C-alpha cells in the first residue's frame, strides 16, 4: 500500500461527514425558516420532515445524477417495452431512456414534493403521453396492481432506490413477480455494502448513526446486488434468472459508496 493510498483512507472515510454536515445545515435552516412562517406546524414531526427533505433532496438527487450520468446512460438504453421505474424521485433518470424502445413508463414515487417535481420534468421532456406516475411506495402492492398486472412488465428499473426501502428483499420479490417470464429484465444501479472489512465497519457506523435520518432512510450497508440475484430471497424450485450481468463500478477499497450495476433477465420459470 503506497503513501497516497494510506492518506486517502481518512479522506474517504470522513467524506460522508462533510456531506452530512452540508445536508443537515441546509435542511435545518430551511425548516426553521419554514416554521417561523408557519408556527402552527411546529409540533408536527411530519411537517419538519417534509420541509427538511424538500430542501435537501433536490441537491442530493442532482449531485447523484451528475456523478452517475454515464453509468445511467449506458444502463437505461437497455430499457424497453412497458417500464416500471421504482423511486423516480424528481425525474432525473427519465432523460436517459431511449424513447424508440419504450411503450409505457410507470414511475413509482411516494413523496408528494418529489411527485410534483417529477410531473414537471415529465412535461418538460414532452413525455406526458408515455409516462404515468404512481404516488405510492413499492410496498403498496394493492395500489400498484390497480394499474399493473402480475407478469406484465418488460423492464423494472431501480436507480439508487433499494437503499431506502424498508424491506428490500420483499420489494425485490414483488418486483420479480411483475416481470414477464422469459424476457422481463431488472435493471439496477445501487450503492452496496463494501467487501472490505474495515470499510464495511465504517459503513455500519454511519448507517446506525444519523445517516439514515438525514438521508431519508438510506442505508449504506445493504447487500442489494446479492438480494437482486436471489430474486428477493423467496424460496423457488427453479432458476430465478436466465441471464445475469453484474458489474462493480471501479473505485478504491476505502470508498464508502461502492456501486454495483446489473441487468437480470427473468427465467421462464418451472417447466
């Protein structure tokens, strides 16, 4: 290990602290200003959370999109047919789809403020005719089934979403059930638990601390790629995927945010 690598360890391990401080300061100041103008909402925790996330999420979404632009472009060009995008946020990924391959895009997004921004982005991109918004969580199966039938989706897209879902393995299993047998594909780009012991320990410290609360429920130490390959861990007596293509985004072993991208093609199921 060279001197540069040694010096890089504390820098990478402390990087989330800087992001936390900036995010917390922006969210807190904005929320305090909001409460000064709306004193009747001071005792409502939901209003504090809405104000905080409304101030911080645009910055975080834009930063993530800027850093992962090329990866998202390469991944989303493979999306085709009827698409279900999970956790669409403010619509930063919509511009990367190849519209010549798309029949319909359903975007699942539970946050009301994000939904408003998402709809504006859909209109700005002139995608109103092919894009619909489902204001719900991926756990709200009844709501989703109102417009989407089992085994009817060609492509499920998860871009930095499964880190915040309360029960990710159950969500992945549900998404698997929506894909068409033999051709349906799960496209994902997620940050995951580090394979290095020390870095994984640092991820655990952040996740168990204030990180989840400031970052909207995000957990840094999830084995998301493994869960996707397992189809959510649901017991099945047949091959889950007929095609598995997974790649780690290159980065140093001290990286607190290692990313994995993948394209999984659903098998035909039992013979």
